C-alpha cells in the first residue's frame, strides 16, 4: 500500500516504514505530525484518486532529522567572452519516517 501525499509543496510517494526527504519544515526532531493532503491511495490493486484530495485519508510521520543536502554547483560560461560564473547551493531538508497511513472507512 502506498499513497501520494503533498508535503511542503511537493508530491511524495509514501509507504509505511519508509523514510522520505522533503524541504525543511518547522517541526521539532522526534515530533509526530499528520499530513492530510493525500492525493492518491493504492491498496492491493485498487486505486483511489482524489479530486483533488482523497476524503478522510491522512499520513502520520515522525521527524527523524533536519539537515542539508549535497552541494549543487551552478557554472555559467560564454566562450571567447572571458565570462565565467560559479555558484553553489545546499538545500535544507527534513527527513520524515512514515509511521502510519490512515484511511476513512
């Protein structure tokens, strides 16, 4: 069973027990949070698609850690023009562990 849930503006595939990385959230480490914006539920071959959300579905997750991802290098160059620019960026993230997928009966 898996769901597609919207967390911090991104659509994330979530399964029970799986860890996912999302953009940084203002939640304390070790805290538990419920995300109710579930867009799709798939269970044993049955798929339920929301319009836009699946009614009564939610995902509970625990915040494992906060951190920064690997550095992404941005390099611009124009040949023969003596123009070169180099920048880097490290994105902040929150690691969540999916504890439970809740469905309305």
